[in-house]
C-alpha cells in the first residue's frame, strides 16, 4: 500500500433465494501465511504514536485532540483477561489491529482476575508488566485504548471489613441474581461499594507505565475511562440483587424515606400527595420505603400515562427522581476522584439504556452530566451466547430504516459525542455483512457518531469458523466483518461520508420530565442485549439527516425540519446528497461520494448509477463498496482499485431449514464463501486489467481483461474474495 495508488471495492453478498449460485460453487476461505505484500494494509493511515496530538477532548458533539485535530474511532473490543498477554502476543496484536484499520481498542472486563485474590483494588505487578507492554506496543503503532474495566467490581476477602454486608454479596444461593459476588447494581446508591470501584480506578490511573514513563492519568493514548459497564440504578436485575442483600435493601429504603421526609415533612403529607398509592405493606417514613428500582415499572407507568392521557403518578415520579439523584451523586463522586488524578480525557458513566420513557431519559441525562453518550446494541442471532441448532431471527436491517443497531442513535444528544461501544449482527443470521457498512456509513457518517467498537475481536487473525473458538456468536473475526474493515476505515478516516444537518431534534426539559410531562414518545422492544427502538417520530428521518435529543429547561418545542421532501417513491435521500435508502421490497442503500461509492442491500438485477460506475449484481443481496485507499485522492484519480467480494459465509456442513428460520447443523471448519456475480461499467476511465488476489489481499498471478470499460466477475470461477483493478 505504501507505494501504490489504489481504490478499494468491497463487495459482500448474502442470499437465500434461487437466483444465487449453487452451494456446490461455494469455496473455502483460506488465510494461511503472513500479511506481507498485501494491498489491504491500513497501518499507514494511523498517526503514530497514539497521543501525538495530545489528550482527547470533547468539543460539543465531537471529539478533537488537544491540538484541535478532529478524530473518529473505528475500534474493537478485547475482552476478559486477554490484555494480560505475553510480549510475543502483544506484538502480534499491535501489528494486526492497524493492518485492518482499527485505531482504537476497548479493554473490557479485564480486572476480575488481575489482583492477588485477596484485595480487589490493587492489580499485581506481573499483570501490570504484561498490560504495560501491550499498551506501549499499541501506542507505538497508533492504536488508542479505553478502559471498560468494571462489569460489577468483584469483591474479595480483603474487602470484607470495608463493606456493610460482605457475606450477603458473596452468597451463591441466588443463581438468578445479577450480582455474582460483585458491586453491580448496588454500587449506584451504596457509598461503601462506590469507594471500592473508585479506589481501583484511581489506583490504575496512578500506575506508572515504566515503558512510557507516564502514569496512565497522564497518558494521551488513554481515550476514555468508563465508570461501569452495562449497569445503572434502573437496571432490571437490581431487584433480584436486593433480595440477595437485605442489608442493602434496607439502606436503599431508608435513604428514600429520608429523601421523602425532606421533601414532604410528614407521613400525612406524603399520603395526601401520593393519593394513598405507592406504599408497600408496613412501609412508612419511619420503617423505610422501597423505591422499586426497575426500569420496567417506570417504562410501563410512563406508557400507561400516555395511553390514558394523564400525568405520571406522583409516587412514580418521586421514586424515579430519588433514584436519578442517587445515580448522579455517584457519578459526580467518581468523576471528582478521576479528575483529581490529573486525567483529562473523556469519561463514560455507563453504556446501558434504562428501558424507555421516564427511566430512559433520566438515565440518559445522568450519563450526559459527566461525559459522552455511549450505548450497546445487538441484532439477530438465536438463543443464548453460543452457536447451536435452533430458531433464530433472519431479518435484515436494510429492510427497515432505523431498525436494529442503527436505532441506537435515537439516544444521540445534540451536544455530546455519541459512541456505540458494543455491537454485532449475530450469527446464524445470514445478513451479517450489512452491519459494519451500516454503522460506518449512516452511523459515523450521516449521523455523525464518533466511535465504534465492534464486539469482539477474540484473536489477532481470522477465526477458523464463523463462531469464535469457544463457540460464541460475538465474532468480529469472521470474513463478513473483518474483510470489510480496511475499506470502511479508509472511508471513515478520510471523511468521505458527510455529516447531515439535523432534521429532527427532540427537546427534553428535565423540570417538566420530573413533573410528569409525557410528550416524549419512544418505545423499546428488548430481548436481553438486543433492542429495537421506535417512537412517534417516523424512523425514515434517520436516513434523511441527523436525529438528536437536546436537554434544555427553557422548554423549546421539538423541531422537525422539512425532511419529508427528501422521500420519493420509497427512497429517502440524505440532505447531504450522498446517500439513498430504498425501503421497497427488502431494502438497500446507495453511497455516492468522491471517495466511496457503492451498494448495501437487496438490489438484484438493478442498474445502479454511481458517480464513477454503473453497477449491477445478480445476487439478491449485496454489499458493494468502491473506496480509494489513498488519503489524498478519491476514486476519480486513483490508478488502481481493489475489489473485495464477500458473500454469505457458513461453516462446512452447516445447514438451515428451508425457510431459513432455524439452524439445523452448526458445521465445522473451514468456512465456505458464497461466490459473487456482478458487473462494473466504468463511466469516466477505462480499466486495463483485473488481477486476482488471495484471501489476504496478496497477488496470486492470475489476471483477466476488461472489455469496453466493463468488468464482469463470477466468483464461482475465480474462487477468491479480492481483486485489483488497474488503469
């Protein structure tokens, strides 16, 4: 890549219809060997070392470095104890991540096994040595990192004298509890547990990496510190945790009773205002009152008030306000301790949505007060976390604007960066190749999101099957993901897809919300960590321009600009003039920028006119991206084009039911790729030839000629996934 001008065409197709190639034509995905001489190498696109531009800062709704350089992060997750790897493994990761275009890593849930097994807030010297080496290697190669280190801080025997009820937390007789021996859920109101979470984080920030000579609080390659992963005071599992820990339940009830006493003064006044509702048996300002901290209650009550055209009940509002204030107190306490170390970068309070309506907006505002807005979402998949026979959801997100992962952006606040720090389209769904382009083009592009961290990268290479080594469905190392990342990274780093103008801004007054205002209409369908959002706003607006939320107590009305004029015959045109999303049939969208052009979706047999090409595919579903991999030149000026063709991917021997609603057999290695058929008619320049590359992007000596400016490719004959087109 260092000495050649070229353009990338990323093509991915998936289909279950009769028009697709026979399964006998599917070919094995082969990735043996090194990455040397590959034209995919994105490492030169990353500024080195990470931190060269100074600390990352929040500038309104975007990230900039201290020297005002803007940045977006195309990252991945490395989860569990993997960050404590050997020096040889660290070198492998530090080469692999930049090669495929990752400029950031989210280290996730990596402190559970990092201490001495007695004290929970001090990482051992040996683990620090390994972690320091990995961070130093990544930083040298231009890869930034963030800490998602607490997913419930695990208590250890040395903590027993420091907490109110160690034995209750450590009790193993409650297998349904979310607690599992950690501070999860309870930490949002229990100061003793907060102290442990904060102490661990402060100790980590004050640790000095001997290789860089800096404390992590002084390290500009550390681009976020997350207080807690997937937790908040409205977490739906908190009630099971409180059943396990009656001491903390009494604490919560006592704190709420004190809060109510300060507000109303007496039991009589409380009963009057609450209209004799909301108290459990035996509850009073003296004995304690349970605030029912489960977002399901607050979501249901909010939606009932809307249906019945009435205000939200006062006892519900008081319970929600109390919980919200406890959450904010915790976050501000944590923030003050982190800033006292000298850390200057962004903070993530938490990354989890609290249902819809009242709890959702209060939780969102709590996150908003201390840092960026960060969320998680998943789409598709079957039952559980591992790939196994059974029913699954085989829908495609391109079929409905705003569905699946893209709907997460409905939580984007107008004056904060927005991050999707965990996402994946889950196997055995057959349309997983749509997900990364959707996040990159419409998320980081049109909506102006600021960072993506796919979940997860388990190994620094392709996996041998579509699932992970342990059978997991969260696999970024499948060809329908990893093979597209260099193309998308180039598009993102060059800024090909312009950010849209705001077409819908929904205003939220916190004062009005806490008084029961129900004008904000948003509904969520949730299946564990898979979420579908909808509201009174037509989701088509998300294909026209930016959709935001603004917290403003001055009370401006919701704003909808005239985006409906951009909807024509089932197609929504972006207000940037670069994107088109067609919802007819099963749906597709088109990208048309000087640096990136292409197709994502179901457009079999259609002649698509792009800026520099006419494109046609016989595959029912295709992701075809044409992207220049040169920083300063677009498609029209490049001397060569790289074409990446990726179809459905499955394991050898993997079978589905006839209607593709059930996985029958999982299969084994090697993975098989569906061949891609398509033609490109060049409208401005005439290509000279097309060279075949192997599955790692290296020339294999085979060539075909272009005829009258047209290239036709039949993947059943070429049995490869990469081609280099030369002029």
